[in-house]
C-alpha cells in the first residue's frame, strides 16, 4: 500500500508542474503573413496622392496616371512640384489668358518632364520589341511613340472655377506642355 501512495504522490506532483500554455506557432504564422502582405502592398502604390487641401473630382477611368510634372491649384495658391508660384486670388483677378509666372515656372520644369517621358518611351519601346518578336503587328503603336511631348498633371480642387483652370492650361501649353492631364478620384464604373 505504501508503494501506491508514493506513486499517487508522484503523479499528483507531475500534474501540478504541467501548466497549460498557449501555442504561439499558429499566431506567429498569421502575423508573418500579415506583415508580408502589408509590406508588399504598401510599396505598390502607383496613384498620385492628393494633398489634404485639395478635393479632387470623381471620374470613371481605367488607366493609371503616368509620372509627370505636377501642378496643384488649391484655394490659396498655385504650386508646381510643391513649390508655390502665385496666389490663386491673383490668378483669378488676372485678365491675361496666359500667366507669365506659371509659364516660366513650367519652362524650368521641362527638363524633368522630358527625362520622365524618355524613360517611359524606353519602357514602351522594349514592350513593343517583345510584342514584335512574338509576331504581332505594332506599326501603329511604334509611330505613336516617336514624338511624345512633355506632360503635366494638374491637381485642382473641385471647387476651383474652370476660368482659373483655363488660364493654367493655357500657360502650360505656351510652355511646351501639349499633353495635359487633370487628376481625379477613380470611382467604380457604372455599367
């Protein structure tokens, strides 16, 4: 009998030592996958981020914007590549269709726009060469790539009157920017 009591005591002690714990292996796997997902998706942001002072209009568009020179028109000022150029009130009061200050600032940025257009052109040429090697007819696309003018992307608040945008666009056109894009917020298509 004495032997059974020792055995019972040993079993009782071993039960007391084992405290149930939480298995963290599955939890760590989930966190690792979550961190990997967040890192990969945060780096693939290709859309232009609008500043807090601008509320962009909505649009149903399929293509993403290209990297270009950015011109912003807020309630207070006009900015080119985040550098203030002039006050929006002065732009509104001006009788001129082409604003000299904006035109000169855009001429200073034409080198950057040309560099971006050339890098985009090289990528497009490589893609066309691959398609041509695969046997596709790419003559029309190749002709369109020959003369890509510099491009400007205008971010304007939705409450800015078109008369101001017309002056800004005319100034950009006079500075040599014949491709002008207006930034909008992409909505789901209504089909």
